[in-house]
């Protein structure tokens, strides 16, 4: 009996004193791959977050699986962009236990936010004049130090004040609806495609992790410093890669790229579809085909999650080449490296096709 009691005491002491167990990582669930990559980078050496939208699935068309629901029920912390992107998560998150902390990253301090463009075919614009209105590019305009600050006050109301240089045109006469699924703030939710926004989100992620897991504060803060340095280097690299093709207009599958477009001054002339949830009709395709010919668009880009044959329809009889852009990292392996790979792949696809 004495021997048993001694063994039990030793085991209890181990449980109390073990630093690994004392600082166990929280259960963290993340909606989409780009955000998961940032969270995984901040949690490196502490734990691994779970991902909901896996593989090549798109948050625009995703349905929650039973395994996703179980992960959410057990979560200490959930990160998502917001209902304007991951509408399928809105009701499940509202039903979570009160002890689960849910972070809507569209409310992160320091974000640059752009209004959603209802148009699918945009007018050509002058990057030296109205294309710069309200959101001048220049990397000096983005104070990376400020966007990395996690704690300053912010307004949870959405900022729609950023002007843009694209005029929506009459080609929208045939578009299917007023894009009610983006009605939440009428804001473009592809926030991560501006590296300065990625830094702002990383700061909010680190702050939120520290709030629920203060024992690992030093690890989260050290990882945030490394993430910021990596993103700064990535930003400079992409700007240099795209510089030779900034004057070449191109068309994308859906209007997911305006943060990337504003950041690097690339010339997106329009999109094949207004919404990836609704495939374009004959009138839309005809309007885009005409716009490609009118502008002499160099490339039209498909996306891996959606129907590629539409690209052939709109480029037929034009000189436009075709390529693939993957704004959500559907073709990439989830993990800390994904964000950098996603952004580099966008830049490489653009520079390669536009250089042909």
C-alpha cells in the first residue's frame, strides 16, 4: 500500500511540474487555408490548429461536415474572416458554447478594407490618376509597424471609405442579382491578399492566442515577429516580380483580387462572374468577351475550384492567353508555409502569363 501511494504521489507531482502539460496548447479551429497558415505560423512550437475548408474546396460553396461541427464544439478559439466570406459558418458559430472565443478577423485593427465591387466587367483606368484615388499604392504608404500593432482601438463598423479607380459599366445590365450574399458590410472579404492586411490579422491572431493561453505568450510573440519579417520580405519580392508587367490588363474568374491589385498596381480589367456561387449566363459571357477584345487583355485566369471551360468561351477569337490563379490556396498543402506560397504563386502566374 505504501509503495502504491508513493507511486501515485510521484505521478501527481509529474503532472503538476511537467512544463509541457502545464502549458498545453488550446484547441484552435480555423475556417480557411490562408488564415490557417497565419494561425499555424503563430502557434509554431506550441500546437497545431484544425482547418475546416480543406483541400480544393471553396468557402463560397462549402457545407459544414459532421467532423467540422465536432471540432467547433470542442474549440477554445475559432478564427474566421466573417459571414461575407464563410456564410456557412454563421449559424454554427452562433450556436457554440459561451466559453468558446470566436474571432472575426474582418474586425482586426489596422486592416485596409475595400468595398465590394458589384461589377463584373470594369472600365479600364489610369493608374496614375483615378486608379490611385483613395488607395495610393506605394509601399511607403503602408506602415507595416502600425498594422502589426495588436491592441489599438478600432471601430467594428466596416470602413467603406476607400475609393477605387474602376467604374462599373452597363455590362452589368444582365447580372443575375445584387449579390445579397455579400451584403454583410458590402466589403470585399479577400483581405489576406494585401500583405499589410495579413500582418494586421497575424497581430490579432497572436493577441487572441495570448488572451486564451497566456502561458505561451513568449512563443506567440516571438512567432509574430518572425511572421512579420517574412511578410515584409515577401511583399518586396512580389513587387519586384510584377513590376515588368504592370501595364498589361487581364481578366479574372471572379472579383477576388482587388487587395492584391491595389497593393501592386496590377491591371485587373474585369471578372468572368460576379459571384462564384452563380455561374455566368450568356449575356455575361458575351460582355466579358467584348471587354477582352476591347482592352486587348493579355490573359484570362481561371481558378482551380471552378469550371475552367468558361475561360475558353470568353477567350475564343481573342489573343488573350489563359492561366490559373488560386486566391484561397486550394491546390496547396495546408500549413505555415501556405500563405507565402499562395502569394508567390499569384505573382508567378501573373508575371508568366502576362509576359508571353
